[in-house]
């Protein structure tokens, strides 16, 4: 999501410079990269020992440890990739898109452990272990590490979390990766903070071949040793601290070395009390293909300083939001002396960071699992989100929708909870009811009971939208002692319909329902459309409450390709559903209020969309609310701007409210493992 205050030519970046960028191979010249950087906010922090020093902070941290600000919560996350998983540490709120933090060569996510706790508490940060580093999986045997692969990794993570944009924070090699990503995908990066590495360093073409000659055999040997699974050399913990300290030219102090070692060592099985490095030894022999200018050796910039200055000059010309700061410290200044860095980054973020809860954090880091629940007439299809060893919140969709209606909302809800979104009979991928019968929404109340019995739950948590919300309300009122919480979206209760209107609807729907049943038995293919036409029909048919952007979430479970008209599709839901009889048939307001009185003990959240109709005289809605409030102190009524499908089209508006409710009332139920 772009910040509305920015034009297309104003995106920011912030940076501090480092020496590992030489391992990034590319044929793009630095001037081209500088030009591409023109559209993002950028700040660079540089720490060459002999460079002019400006923007110093007087803030002090005792022993370089985080101050009281370290109350920021942190959670371990795992992101699936084809060869395993990427490990990370998620700092701060889970309902906002985080700033993705990339470490340097042979470091890991722990490199930010002293810095992030000093940054603004209302922001989120996702510090990753790059492949082969920290707790992340190694790449497959026989392969070599290439820094450019990290560009693909960032893109993969954006897709995994469904972010439209990304905010970046990088140190050393991580900073260079962020810079290249920002230059390539300039409209996808809303800000960039770089620490001690400005850009890929210019390699000496005369030294590239000798370096390859040396490193290729070393890398092959490291690969062979990996496959042999032999234990690497081991050391005492104090020796590891010393090796890390000296191996970084003392830029990592002994006091902060454990922040990196925690994710980078394992205890020896052969030598008790000793430890070995767990990072992939192939990492040491990565070699880039080089850049197209010559390099000056022994420079604190790891290249001739003129290249650094040329790049800075060009970026300053094209990007008015570029900031360059110098800090008196060493390469790992952000880890060893975070108090010098944190105020600069904080000031930058406070100017440019904007909360983005639209894309939000995709809380479930794996795709939901398809499940099938047996019923006498076939099976009920569903999508199980989250852990399988806890009782899920049962999510029930609205009329003519399916489980896909929750695809944008559930990923924004608490990760430790589970959700089972089902397709009601005749919808989505679930079986149709037998021929000759009509759909009655009251039957869905029986279905909930059947599912509870199937899984052996003693209680159930409910989340419903529209018809699913009404069905959940009826179940909760019927079995109040068996429902531990209930969240309703946009339909509070059975709607009160005038008796004459009920008769008119029955007169209209019964013949049409019979005709639809006959056509089902004829097994004739329904009318087909192009995919774009289906999107338009769904958009218009929902009074535009289902936006065109989210329509595919519903269509994915609701269409099939035509066998007679290639390239066209038809709706697969049972056409009898259009003529089903709702729970409200024949119900009085007195019946609804009697239901309300029974919902006296369970935590109960109802969210009403302000741009959606009440589908009945509003006085009936208000009366029901008054009764529930009178008997249930745990009842909450919230209003959200949006249409009937706001939970799908604008999930970011609904997710914080539901998440807050669940965090307060949801309790893990693990008495049964799902089948």
C-alpha cells in the first residue's frame, strides 16, 4: 500500500556502510542503480573509521545492552521455502506490516537484537536469518550461495505475506541486498534504511579469476563435508566469543557476541562443553561475478572512496528524501553501540513510516490445509488455518459465498489460534444435498452440531458472516453452555419479514426451486462466462461489496472450466441455493428476543458495516442489541466503515477488532487433535 502523502518519485532510504557487498555479482553499473533509487525514501548510516563524523548521538547505554525499551515483544517465525524454511524474529505488533531487517554476511537475525528494542514501540520488525545462516535452512547440496538469491527471497516473502509494499532495514550485505531490491522494484519499497554498506563494491577485475581459482575448490570441499555430515571443529564458548570478536576485526565486541552466537552454534556431541558453528561453511566461499570498475585496496569503504561519493552525489540529485549520516564507530555499530544508531533511525522512521494494516502481516506462514468432513450425503469441505492440535474457531460464510470469504481476514488474526472455514452444503467444494430436497438455512444449525460431534469437541467457538452469522447466533442461543465465544459479521439476527412478504417469496421460490432441482438431474452444463465476466458478475451481484480485487478468493472454490466452451467458466454452486428458505421464515421478533436472552454468558462480538443495510426495520436490530446488553456484560458492538463484505474487501478494518477480542477471550482447547 503506497503512502498517500508520497508521489511516485518520492520514496525513502537510509543507510550505514559496510564491506561485504563485494560478494554481490551483477552487470548493472552503480550509476544505473543510483538512478533507480530515485523513488524511495532512503537513509544511509556510514561508519568508516577515518570518515568525517556528523549527526552523533549523546545517548548512552550501559554495557551496550538494550534499555527499558526492550519490552517490545518478539516471536520466532518460520517462513516456508521450497528447500525448507526461513527463520525470523518478529518484533512488535502483529497486525501491521513489519520492516524487514536483513543481516550481513555470516551474521544472523541476532545482529538486530540490541537495536530494534530501541526503535519505536508501535512499529513492527521482522529480522530474518538468510539461507544457511542462523536457524534457517541451508540450500540443497551441490549448490552455491549467491547474494542475488536474496532478492528472490524478499520477493517470495512479500508474496507469502501478501504485502503490496515492503519496508527494508539492512546491515552490510543485507543493506546491499536491500539497495538492489529497492532499485529493481522501486514502486514496491516505501522506505529503506541501510547500515554500513551503500552499494555493491567495485571489484578488481585482475583479482577475480585468482579468487575464483582459490574459492571454487574450497566451496566444493565444504559441500562434500556437508554431505558427509561430519561435525565441524568445536570450541569452548569463550573461544567462540573470541573468534567472533577477532574475526570481525573487533567490530563485534565480546559483550554482544552472544546475540549472534545464540542462533549460530550447537553443542558438540563428541566434546561435551564445546560448541561448533552451525552456519553453512559454503557461505565462506561465495564469490560475485564482479562489477565494471576498478577498486582501490585498503580503503575503509572497501573500494575507492570516489565510487562511494559518486553514488551519493547522484542519489542526492534524484531523491530529495535521501539522508546520509556518519557515525563514529566500527562495522557492527548497530549491534555494539546501538545507542549511537537508534536515534537517527528513529527520527527517520517517525518522518516516513506509515502504518500499513491493509496488507498486514500474513500471520499463517503456510497455506491452509484442505479438510473433508463426512456427512451422510457426502462431505463438507473446509480450510484449516493454523495449528492442527488445537480446537479451531469454526468460521461460517454467507449465502452463495464459501470458505474463501475469510481468506483475507484469517491471515491477519492471531497466529496461535486455529480457524476452520467450511463450505456449507451446496457451496464451494462441499457436497450438494440429495436431489428432490430444498435448502433450509436452519439445517446449518444441525450441521454445526454434526461437526462438533465429528471432532469430539465439548465446546465450539464461532465466527460467522451474513447468513453464517445468523446461523451461529441461533446455535449459540440454543446451546449457550457449549459456545465459548461468538463473533458475528454484519447480520445480527434472523430478519423480521412481513407475513404477506413471506407468502409472496414462497410463491415465487418454490416453483423456481423445483425447476433448479430438475435441471440438476439433467446434468446440463450451466451458462458459462469468461473469467473477467465472472468477476464482474460477482462484483455487481453483491452490490459491489465484493471488490473485483478480492473476487478471486470466492471464485477459486466456486467455478469450473466449461467442457463445451474452452476458456470459459461456470458457477459450480447448487442453483437450488438461490431459492433456499432462510432461518427467518415465520419467526417473530419475540422469538429473536427470546434467543437474545439466552446469550448471557459467552463473550460476544458483533461488527456492523456502516454501508450495509439492516435487511429489516432497524428498530428490531436495536431491540435485540438492548436485550443482549442487558443480560451479557461481555457483549461488544462495533461499527466499521464498509460494505456487506468489508471483512473480505477491507479486512484490515475488521482484523484489529476481531484480534483484540480473540486475544482477550480465546483460550486454547487441545483436548482433541483434529482428524
